[in-house]
């Protein structure tokens, strides 16, 4: 082999070696960079996870403290005092019928409740008082709205928030159109605030005209629809038109409800069947004297 050919061979070997080293460097650097980025991303994810958990913990502590402090400086009792459970329907300035109350009249009634030291309680608090003898404020009251109209959100909800009150809305599961009736978004917002979202069946039916199996399906579906929206357990239902029978009570129990509300006038207390709790109907035609008398004189 000539010297010229030997030199050419060496040059080729050197060039190949350099090329190999360049590619090796690029590959190693890429892997290292990827690992570093992965480590940084992992660290960021870890930090974000810790931060999110911290925020959730703070929120939970605030909520728990609010629950603990709800009845601070309020006289409590475990006695079977009888709780007024008011029930309204629609809230609208153009009150065209007795189930549609003017917002100003509703505000006047809520102001009276607040000024006379009544304390609004939740569905869970009522249940625990009746079933487990848990103490509640001596002047407890439960405010409910039947059917789940959109104006419960636009008109009633701001009034309740202004007075730091809670309430319950019994919703019809198939009517969540966001127009005449509540939207899912409005339900979720109110539920997150502390408004109890409970069942008024799926189709606002006369339950006492249906078979046990039909009632069970109706009540299960209603419960599932609302729980999917709120992420919370639906504890109770209000019977549409106040209609129910023995099969209704059995279906309610089997569907997982813990309480049922009628339209019978009276206070809710431990002498009631917990699936036949009494309420106080509030008509838009009632003046303030009638309203006050209902609160003062309704018997158990």
C-alpha cells in the first residue's frame, strides 16, 4: 500500500471517529437534558401537588371552622322542640298566583326571621336532631323551596346570602333547563355555598298512583341525577302534591332517602314518622300578620 493510500485511510478513520463522537455527544446531552427536564417537571408537579393539597386543607379547615362556629353564642337544645319547615315555590316580581311570591315580600319575611333570632338549619342538622338528639338552636327554622325554579337562584339566593342563611331546594330532575327551572350550574353553585339540593322526583308525578317498582325507579333516578351534579348525598325528598302511600315510604327507604316531607301543616319533630315530616306552606297571598302567626302558633 502506498503512503498516499495509507494517509487517506487514516483520514477516513479520523473523520468517522469524529462523526461518532459528535453523535455520541448529542445523544448523551439529549438524554441528560431530558432527565433534567423530567426531574424539574417532577419537582414542579410535586410542588403543585403539595400546594393544591395545602389549599384544600385550608379550605376544609375553614369549612369545618364555619360549621363549628355556626351556632356560636346561640342557645342550643336537644329537646324535641318542633321545627318550623317553611315551604315556598317560585319567587318573581310578577307574582301571578299564590305559589309565586314577590321578592320584596320574601325579603320582608326573611328579615323578620333574622331579626327575631331564628337560625336557619341544614337538612343534615335537622336529621341529626330528630334521629340522634343532636342539639340545635332553640329557635331553629328550615326554609325550603319546591320544584327548583330558576328564580330561586336569581331572586331568593342573593337574599339568603345577604342574611347568611341556608335553605333547601327540592328539584325536579328532568326540568333542569336553565330557563324556567334551575340549570345544573346554578345548582352546583348553590350547593357549594351550602344550599341543600334535595329531591322532588324526576317528573313531578303523583307517586300514590304508581306501583312500588315505578316509584322506586323514579326516586332512585332523581337521587342519582342530583348527586351527580352536586357531588353530595341527597338525604330527603318532598312528595309532589303531598301525595304518597305505603309503597312510597318503602320506595323512599329502599332508594336511600333518610327523610320525606309532606304538605301537611305542622312542625317537624320526633313524634312524626321521619318519612312523613310536616311543613308550613307560605302563600304569596299571606300578609305579615298571617306569616307571624304561622311561625308563632303552628302546633307540632
